[in-house]
C-alpha cells in the first residue's frame, strides 16, 4: 500500500466527506473481499495525484502546441523536408495534448463517481466492475464483460 501524506488525507476527507460511508456500498464481484476505506483512500490519492500531474502536463503541452502552431508559417526558404518535419512535430504534439485531455477527463470522471458513491459500478450494465480491475486501472467505468462487448462492435 502506498504511503499517503497527512496533507493528502486531509484533502481526501475534505473533498470526499461521505467516503467512509459510501465505500461500504461499492459493489464487488463474486469471490472478492469488500472494499475497505484504506483501499479506496489509496485510489483517491492516486487519482488526485494523477489529476494534478495531467493538468500540469497539459498546460505545458498546450503551450508547446501553441508555439508550434504560431511559428508554423515562419522559415522562409524552408524546403519540403522541413515542412514535413514541422507537420509531424505538430501532429505528435496535438496527439499528446488530446491524450492528456482524455486522461484528465477520465480521471476527473473517476473522482466524481467516487464522490457520488457510484464508483465500481459498470455504467452500462450496473454490475460490479471488479476490485482487481479498478486497482489495476482506477479510471475503468465498465465491467470486463461490458468492455468486451463494446470492443466487439
């Protein structure tokens, strides 16, 4: 189990005042032990750290992308290879920004589900997502079965 600082614990208690009560209602799959407050607190701390990191990385990536876009017309005398290289760099930065936005949105959504007491419940079927799945990927919103059905489409 990861060490959670006093500051993190205080933030979690403040932002998630009903966590101790709600954790008792988080569903589990057959054969799994019920969620404990310590387990969910650890996931919340991880998600909050991720959210802060993604927010910071997104700001830096947005600034880098803005610079690339602003300077894309510069370079009189550039040859085709330079244009291609610049276009590739812009495309890579755009992909990075979009991926970070997606991760930030997924992380915020997971935190909101915890806050509302709906965490660990599949958004499609209403079945338990599974503790092991959420501990491996805390942003999961679908059970393994629902995710498999979605990917087959």
